[in-house]
C-alpha cells in the first residue's frame, strides 16, 4: 500500500468520532428543549449542565478533526 493512501485511510478513520458527536449533540439539544418546554421555570437550572455537556461534546469533535488534519498534512 502506498504511504499516501495510508494517510487518507487514517484521516478517514480519525473523523469517525464525528458521527457520534453529531448524534450526541442532537440528543443533547432535543432533551434540553423537551425539558425546557415541559417545565419553563427549570430552564435556568438546566442551562449550566447543558453548556458543560455541549462544550465537552463539541471538544471531542474538534479533537477528532485536528487529529485527522494532522494525519493528512504531516
């Protein structure tokens, strides 16, 4: 196998966690909106946890993207 082909395969495998990030963000936003619509007075209590979960989920996606770019261009 050519080294260039191995880099493309490695970069493709490195972005597979982005699928999980997309699913996780969809579930996160959906559950937050459902909780906010069911009990609007509890929205302020949910927002802190929501932002922390959003940041951690998004950071996972950014790390996967950075690893893929490093594999591709190194």
